[in-house]
């Protein structure tokens, strides 16, 4: 069962962007970042790409 988020099309806050950058630099996985920010993995991927961040691909 996958988790569903009810926050559709919400604008990014400054605090969320700061956390996204911090988590990406720490090397957290996409799934962990999405859960921490309560946003979808797709939303995280799109914003990270727009900001030029690379998200760790854990295997």
C-alpha cells in the first residue's frame, strides 16, 4: 500500500526549500526526503531538478 499525500499543487515555502537542499547534500534517498517533507516523490524530483540538485539513488 502506497502513501498518498493530500497536498496537491502547493507552492514551496522557503523552509521546505532549505530542508530539501540540506537533505540532498546529506545524501538522503528520494523516498526519505519525500516522507520528511510530506510531498510526493515526483514533486521532490521536479523541484530538485529545477534547483540543480542531485538526489542519491540508494540500491
